[in-house]
C-alpha cells in the first residue's frame, strides 16, 4: 500500500509507534486509538467514557490519541491541537488534552492564550500573553490526519481497538465490552 492509498478502514495505518501520545502501560492487552477533534462534542463524550473505563479497569488497556481536526466545521480544532503539541514538548500533553476537552466551548484564540500561560507554554510570537505556535506543529498534526485518512477515518471520533475499527457505540458499556472482547 502506498502513502496515497487507504485500507478502506480495515486496519490502523500506521500502527502505534514512539511518536504517538500514549496513556497506559505498553504491555496492556488492549490498545484503544482515538482519532479526535478538540471541538467535536462526540469525541469529548467518547473520551469521557474511556476515561471512566481507565479509572475502573486501569492497566487492561492503553489509550492513544491522534489528531483529526475537522477544519471546515471546527475552526479552533487545529490551533487547539497545536497547543496540545506545544504542551507535549514540555511533557504536559495529557494535562492540556484533558483541559481542552473540559473547556471545549472556549477554544478561541484568547482562551488558548490563557491556557498556554496557565500551563507555562511559551508563545513563539512577540506577545507572551498570546499563544501562537506559528504552525510549528502543523506537520505533526497533518501526519496524524493523513494516517487517519489511510486508516479509513472520515469523521470524529473514530476508534480502533487493537488496530481494528470499532464499529459500535461510544458509550461506556459498549466500549467496555469491545475492550473485553479484544483482550
């Protein structure tokens, strides 16, 4: 398969690797990959269910988040992803990731700047009170996006469990059953 081809949603392409944002033990029997958008309310709901499962079943799975900003309908999703990537450079990806979803209704540039200051993330612009990543992370975000397209992702959230697309619901009970079956 070339970089330009897709696998029609059959398998996760590329597989989880060292450049991914991972929460949970590498030896977990199940890996859940979420392609998401910081402005997507459905992604937020799916991740809330997954987080509750993390607290309940712990080391039985690891979570991977990949960016899939729906730029045309969610104009703040990509700048939010850039802030998350800037946080990643400081070892704070998951804190900022969770904060962005918790404040999903406030992802405009002014709020992103406030969050950057709150988490101590420096701006690349001349105004230290205004977060501007200067699209430094655009390539990283685009890699996730293109990987999603190759994997058959067409919207958010799209979830893969052990490399296979999850075709069921995103509620806690459905996801727990899918994780149990994948183990």
